[in-house]
C-alpha cells in the first residue's frame, strides 16, 4: 500500500494566499497555531482511519 501524501503548512498557506488574491478576501491568517494543528491531525490519525476503513470493507 502506498503511503499518503499530506500537504505541508507552506503549501496550504500558499493556496490560501492565492485564493484570497482571486476572491478579494482579507490577506493573512487569524490563527496560525490552529492551521498547524489541522495540518498535523490527519497525519496523527491516518493509521486509525485506515483500520476503520479496512474494518468497514470487511463487513460489506
């Protein structure tokens, strides 16, 4: 099974900046620590999600 590829904080901030330029939204971010936590959360729970998904597949 291939390992997942997760976006980095820098990539997410780049996409955010570009989206704000396109949409006319306010520049910058309000809660950098919150975004950092959101970036790291999928990495921490990936194994659990896979196990739950595999369990679900076995019952279908």
